[in-house]
């Protein structure tokens, strides 16, 4: 039996959101569905589409609130954990990089004219 990596845990919320079932995800990573369920539970990763929280969460910013889906927030937390940081620092670094490198359209997949 294989062991789930931090990267695998970070990708699970997105796979759930894309419609994969618990059994399909377990098969993808070579573990049983019960192992996946237990390991995700220990890491507070929901295997239900939409997750266990309210649909949107608000992050307070000096000028107002930043609304982010629960799924995105959980994925950010998982990715941050896998990278050895926290979600606030990772979100800040992502925004800084997008701004610094003018990646707005690329990130949002908007056609340039």
C-alpha cells in the first residue's frame, strides 16, 4: 500500500470539486477508500463536494473583505501546509507575484487583445 504525500493531500479538495468520488481518488493514489477517509479526516480535509463549511469565507483586509470560496480556502490551506507555510503567507506571496509579474490575465485565463 502506498502512502499519501502532502502534494496528494493538497490536490484532494480540487479533485472532489471536479466530481471525483472518494473511491476514484483512493484508486488514483493506490490506497483504500477507508484509508483515504481516515487520513483526510486527520488533516481536516472534507471528501464531500463543497466541503464542511459555509460556501464563502471572508478574509478581512484593511480596505474591506476578500470573499473566497470554502473550497479555494481549503485548497490554499492544504497547499500552504504542503509547502511548510500558512495560507495567509501563501495568499500574500501569490498576490505579490501576480502583481509583480503582471499575471492577471494569465491567471484568470483572459484573452489578450
